[in-house]
């Protein structure tokens, strides 16, 4: 019982996903980044790390170079799990018009 409520942390590699991407835009960004998650051990074990991803709204990007600050809101995690570290701490994204 004590082990399940004990706070723990884990590093995972999460893919970077873009949504609401306008047709004709090419987005160049890292495929994934490492994230440190903290929460109760039981909650971390229940988390499906294979489907955990960083979700970026493409409408917030401008053409050219973008530096995106990462936040918990982009992860869609349960309230009991928090992001305590990112590697890297921001995302460098390049957006180009292709047509």
C-alpha cells in the first residue's frame, strides 16, 4: 500500500505531434523529446507512455523559425502526474510554405 502512494518520477521519450496544420505547410521539428514525469508510483504505472505525446497547435506557428516553450498543457496528462523536466527545455520548429 505504501509503495503505490509513494511519489516517484520517470523519464520517457514522447513524440511531438502537430495538429490543425494548414495544407501546403511543411513543419520541421524533432520527432520526440525526453520528459520527466512525477506522480504517485501507481499513477505512473497506469500511464500509457506509448500513447503519451506533446501536442502543438500549428495555428500558433509563424513561417520561418519558431522557438516553442513547452508546458504541461501540451501533454494532456492526468492531474495526478506533473512534468518536472524537459530535454530540451524548448522546441525549435521551422515552418515553410510548400505550394
